C-alpha cells in the first residue's frame, strides 16, 4: 500500500475558502482527501447517492455530464487511491488533477446549456 510522505489534515490546501487535505505519496503522486474533495464539489453525504468514491463516480458518470467528461476521468473517480497517512491510518483520495478536471467538465456542460437555471449537477 502506498504511503503519504508529505501532507496532513493539519496543513490542508486552501481553495476559495475550502480546506482540502493534500498529500504526496511515496511514488510522487499528489492526492486530495476523498471526503473533503466531495465536500468541495458541494456534494452532500447520505441519501441514496452512495458514499465516498461511489458518490463521486456517480456524479461524474451522470448522463447530463457524460459528454463533457473524459473517459479516463470516469475511470479515475471510480477507483480512489488507498494509502496510509503518517499516523498509520488508511485514507482514500484522488489524484489532485481530478478536481480541476471535474470542474472543467461541469463548466463546459453549463456553457452548453445542459443545466437549467437553479438546477445544477
């Protein structure tokens, strides 16, 4: 299992007022924490949408967004990275570039008129 060489919840990446734990794994992969990334995208927990990776994969795979999502992005969100943080606990996350890729897909869909006013993905 990969290990976090750098990063901790105490020193998160701050984007637009949101705090997302960021790690660098022993193979050089930069990873954002799974739960906080879902929160950064404005997604809630609970309900029938699943949790964690399931929720993010469903979001990216939804029919309205599918034409704007790269195939590789769908695969990457369906398979979160499992790693150990310095405390020894197991954590899950995604390559840091996934957040920007998801935002780009949502913005392209919005610009194409896929989302009606007041109704977002």
